[in-house]
C-alpha cells in the first residue's frame, strides 16, 4: 500500500544498524504490513481513521527500532550496552502498544451495536404478535382435530389451508395426538412477552422524564440507556467495589460508572452513594 511504501526510509533506518541486509528486511516488512493493513481495511469497511492511526503506531515503532543496535553490525568496541537495552525496551513497548491498539480497534468495530430501547420494543412487539398468531393457529388445529364429522383427509386439508404448520407437525398430531401442554406453553410465552414489553415501555417513559439525582460528590443520570454514576472526584475504594459488585463498570469514554438502564440499577446506584429518597 502507498501509505506503507511512504515509510520505506523509516523501515530502512530501523534495520540499518541491526541487520546485514536492511534492504531485504525493508522489502519484506513493507510487503507484510501492506498486506495486514489492506486486510484490516477490508474487514473494517468504513473505519475512516484506522489507516492514519495504524501508520502513526507503525511509524513510532520504526523510529524507536532505529535506535536499537547490533554489535555484530556496529562492532563490539565501545558498544553502548545500557543505552541499547533501554532502546530495546522502548521498542518492545511501542510494538506491544501497537498490536494491542490494533486488536482493540478491530474488536470494537466488530462489536454488535446495542439496540436502543425503542428498537427493543419494536422487536418485542413483533415477537409478541408472532406468538399470538401461533397461539391462534394452535386453537384452530385443536378445534379441527376434535371435529367428529370431518374425515382425516378433510382435517389435514383444513389445517393446511388455515395454518402454516408443516406436514411433519400435522402427521405427528394425527399419530400421537395434540399435546395440551402446547397451548399452556404458548399462553405462558404470551404473558411473559407482554410483561417484558410493559417493562420496556416503563424504561422509555422513565428515561424521558428522569431528572438527575444529585448526591454529595456527584450525580446519577440516565445517558445512552445507561444508569451513570458520575463523581466529582475519584470515590473511595469501598464505593468502587460496591459499584463493581452490583454490575457497574467504569467507562473511560463516558467518564463515569455505568450499567444498563433498569429500575434496579437506579435503586442500586442510589443505595451505594447514600441517596435515601
């Protein structure tokens, strides 16, 4: 890649005093890093700043590597052992930071985006509607199977006409009977989904009307569907331990302790920071 090719002099300098053939090492590294960067960009797609940051980390590593000497190249006379050891340590640190950054960046880019409460409600509604439709079809099947006038073929044709069940389902019912637990299980799922939807809607309503809660040394807010505990100064270790033990995690991006927004998260946060109301 052109951006890697532009670092050719840095690559050469990195090996000038540490390799018998710096030109060969330069060519090999340019090819290897070009292939890696190209593959990363293909995977990341629209990661606009990745290439620039990749080049910055790589350039730093190469600049530090240029300070590393090999006594086999420079000669053992007056070889600066202590200075070279520091240069090696600095180079290793830059390399580890480079590779760790790359791993974190790709991991974050590939992470599944957290759905908003509104999106979760839409999905829950679709799931509830689907379960209700399934339940209605089970009622139809149960009614058809109990019919004492229709022939078996007429029942099969009617089930196929009025439901979307497979031939395998239908043959199973005629062979083994219609299990009553299916209706009970479907009813349970409908109730559970309805209760889940109710909780979701209450979360959205609470988020829209929530007022920040002030406590001595900070505030509790709801941001990005997270309950956030933000301190004016670093809290005591006991407070941080309590936050961790109840599911809160420190977010460098949001600069606060946060946890997915639920009523229990608010209750826990208030208890930890000493809010009684």
